[in-house]
C-alpha cells in the first residue's frame, strides 16, 4: 500500500472568542494556496489514491475536499474519522484502516503532532524519529502489510515549499 500522509495547511489563528470550537477554524488564503499546490503536485505526478481519510476538523476537511475534487474521486471516497482529530489515537487509526479498508493507495489528512508520531511509529516502531511535518507537508510511505509498529519505508517527505 502507498500511504500518503498530509498535514492540513495554514488555518485561521486560534481564538477562543471567534472559534470556541477549535475544530471550526478554516483555512486562510495562504492555506488554500498551499492546498491547491499540493493537489496540483499529486495530479501532475499521476498519484492514484483510492480513498481519503480525513480529520473532521474544518481545516483538514477543506484540504481533503480540494484534493478529492482535483483527483476526481467520488464523494464517498472521502471519509471523516474522529481518530484523526487533534489528540486522536494512532492505534485506533491503524486498527480502523486494517479492519475496514483494503486499498492500494490511501491519503490521510490530519494534524500534528499525531501525523509525525504516526510516521515515526510506522517507519521505526517508536515515536522517537525527530520529525516535524510542517503545515502542508506531505509524506509517502510504502507498506507491504500495515501493522501497529514498524512496517513502512519512507519514500518521500516534502515540506510545503516543494
């Protein structure tokens, strides 16, 4: 399986008055431009994704929807998972993927530090890989069989300025 991991792009600043629910913060103009650049990058390289799993937080969902449209995936191939919300469980995410989805290529859109920890866990079996997936950063892992531990090879890690 090709597993693409994408951190959402730049969103509105945290503001308890404006956004009492942090999950309602939208992308800002800079974040939308980064997301469009990522979508064009994937399309230009003819990346085929069978499914997009995304955090239901607005900033991640906006990125996922933009990429889904650019890659011409049907709406039902974008799935919101609560375990991809900030502070979600990577073990739950891995179990969800193993139990429910059999695909050759998958894109996950979410938040850090969860995504950096997920990459570290799948590549090294520990959370110790010094990795900081920047906003709009994209990673590609090659996985023969997904397990909750070391099972992946890091094939690509791009900063948002690629």
